[in-house]
C-alpha cells in the first residue's frame, strides 16, 4: 500500500515537473522566436532547433555559450523578475536648529538732551578755556616777549614775517601765526647770518630783526658796527693829520 502511494507521488511530481518544464521551454521558444533566433514551432520541447536558437542568442548577447536555459540566459530574456525591493523605512526628520534671526537690531534711542537754558546760569568762578598763546611752543622763551600779551606777540610774529618776506626767506601770508613756513624762514635767516638755527624768535634773532622792545625799526640783518668818517686836516708840510673823534 505504501509502495503504491510512493509510486503515485513520484509520477505526480514528475508530471508537474514536466508540465513546468514544458511551460518554461515554451516561454523561451516564444522569446527567441520574437527576436528572430528560433524558427520552429512553439511545442515546449527542448529539441535541436531550440538548443541551436539558445546558442545563437547567447553568442549574440555575449553570454556563456552552453545551449542550456541557465539563469543568465533567463535574466537576459526577461523571464525572471528581480525581487521587489523592500522600501527603506523613512526615519523621522530630526528638528534642526532654528533659523537665524536677520531682523535689524533695535537702535538705542539717543539720550535726551538737556534744555537749552540748562547751562545759562554758569557760576562766576567756573574755569574757562584760554586761547592758546604762541609762547607755549617755546617761541619766545628767554626773551623780553615771553610774558607779553598775545596781541604783542602776534604783532611781533607779523613783523618778523614781513622782514623775512622782504629778504626772500618767507613766502606765505602775513597773518601773525607761527607755523611751519614761518619756522622754516626763521631757520634760513639764522643760518644766513651765523645765528643758532633753532627756528625760534630768541633774543639774538629778535635783535637781528630789530624786533626787541625799544628798537624803533626793524633791521635787515644782524647789528653791524657803526663806522665814523675820520676827521683829517692838512699839516704845514702837506701831510694829513687825523683828528680823533
């Protein structure tokens, strides 16, 4: 009894295998015939014509020429479908940092100004800024004009500029202000007449310019010795006799 069942099962499996093989061969024959490699009938039999068609197809498509219905040939003919790819699970998006804020920063409001009349009642003893004096730069140090009023010092500078301009040392305006042009002119004058070229209106330079207090007019160089015309009379014998002054 068991032997009969076993034989029956074997015949059943053989029939199923043959039917599956016939269907596979029929599919291959149809594919090869559609592409012009098989010229016979679609009968599901792997005969000589089918094997020859398989070889021609393998040669044309660069496959291993075996004449068999292997996996590479089936894939090339499109008889096996690749397993559907399993979609990858999508991970939840991690929230990133918030976008930067590009809005303009609020401007600081200016400090309120005090009323205009807030400083009108200034105390009498409040310190006041004094106008800078030329002597602060050492221009008149050690001279009688060191402590002179500002107007006197400016007039002295203007007189020096005028004298230096007449002698060709100064070429700017007569403004009574001591600047680089005036200093350069004073240095040139001092070097010309053998004085110390310090660029200041010291006592020697003021005397050479005739600008010391008590001098009535400006000179045009260092003070020179005064020469007197000698007094001469003719003696009895005709020789000159010098009379001392």
